[in-house]
């Protein structure tokens, strides 16, 4: 199938590798040249802007860093809607807000283009191995049309409801993930400072009700020497902010506290580090480094 892919960063590049390996024809757009060059070497065609990438394709996929870049890629001056064929499907893997999603879906529908919001969970490793969880909002028939290609990327396709329901689910997921990240960092750093062994804490917490996938993830990220930046603090901050805006009519004191914690990390210049590195704030406060090595 002829597919366009807009935004080939940490997540998009891994998804694009899989689509190429599965034999699809890929035209890509990303303003960051090294990311484009890497994919060109693997067989993708580079386009000068989103509309050029989308021309003549049946599926247009994107993985972008913000609502503004998503809007621009679809309905901007050189957005995909200028050149896309009627009947094509636009699938957005970025994490953005439900209201923007619904507005863009409406503009797609006016041009007889179908739209699915499909934010993802599973990180860079899930994208590379085709084990992403897709949280999809939109029409079941459209999902079924795209399913053979989506199955190259995902081992779990969840139809969350109508347009925007995927994003609502994803924002809720990420707020909970951020709360858990900070909760684990606070308790574990203070416990280690008080004399506990980090390895023992991991083993015992994992076996008990304090266990979580985030706890199992920390030994591969925060607790390593190199601390790979899989999902940036800046992106998690974006997701928490979008989520709290979405839920602004409700009281969410924990969410607000965690937003402030991520704000503090960004003010300290940690925005490009992994989202789990928000806990470097605790490390600094009590003067220790959480590492299993
Ligand atoms: P990233 O910053 O690594 O990649 C984003 C890419 O988009 C970059 O290559 C950038 O050059 C490109 N870009 C920026 N503006 C653009 C534009 N106007 N048109 C085309 N491309 C543009 O980010 P990422 O970590 O790959 O995340 C992408 C999306 O996926 C975000 O919405 C993020 O919240 C979400 N997400 C990320 C992860 C993760 O683990 N990294 C997990 C789940 C969801």
C-alpha cells in the first residue's frame, strides 16, 4: 500500500521501519533532516512538505509533538488536505486533545477523507517491535479498512469510541502514568536515603500491590547509568497539561501537583530527558543517585 508518514521522530521512525519491512511504499515528511536521511536509506521517499507526502496515498499517518504541529500538518498551508485523495484515511498517532481532534476530523470529512485518532502506548520499544497499544477513536468500518496495516504496528487495537475517544483515553492513561512515576520516585528515593536497598525495594514492591508496569520500567530507564531518553519530559508535560485542561471542571489535586513537579523539572533544564528523570528533582533534594548498576 502507498502510505504517507508525517513526523518520523523517536516513535514515527520505528513505525516507519516496520511499514517498510512489511513491504509498504512510504513517502515521509519531517523537517529534521537526519531522521529523513535514515529512512531514505531504508527505502522511503522524502517529500518537501506534508501535502507532497500525502499525494496519491491511501493512508496518511502521523506522529507529531504537539496539537499545533498536528493542525499544521493536516490543514496548514502545505497540509495533507490540500492534496489528499477522497476516500483516503488520515490516522493520527500523536497525543493531542480531543477538541482539536474533532475539529480536524470534521475538516477531513468535508473533503470526504476519513479520520482516526489513534494515540499509542508502549514507547519506543513497543513501536520497534510492533507491540504498541492503539487507542482508536472513530468509525469501526474505517478501522477495519486500516486494520491490516495497523496490525504491523500493534498487537492490541482498542476501539475506544467515537472520534476523540482515543485521545481522551490516552490523556487519562498518561496522567495516571505521570502520577505513578512521581509517586515511585518520591517513596523510593527517600527510602534508599533512609537505608533501604533499591534492588530489594524493586523486588518487594513488584511482588505486592505497589507493583506496576512503571516500576518494572524504571530498571530500564531511571535506574540505569545512561538513562535513555525514550519519552521526553517536555512531551509528558504536554500530555499532563492537555489532560488537566480537558478535566478543568473537576478537582484533580494530585494531577496539579504532578504538573508542578514536571514544571520544576523543565525549569531546571531537564525537558529533553526521559519522563522518568523528573525524579532527578528528588535526587538533588536529598543528594543521592538512584541506580541499580
Ligand atoms: P519526537 O520529538 O522524537 O518526534 C517528533 C518528530 O516530529 C520530530 O522528528 C520532529 O522533527 C517532527 N516534527 C516537528 N514538527 C513537525 C512538523 N510540523 N511536521 C512534520 N514533522 C514535524 O517525539 P516522539 O517521542 O516520537 O513523540 C511523538 C508523539 O508520540 C508525541 O505526540 C508523543 O506525545 C507521542 N508518544 C510518544 C511516546 C514515546 O515513548 N516517545 C509514547 C507514546 C506517545
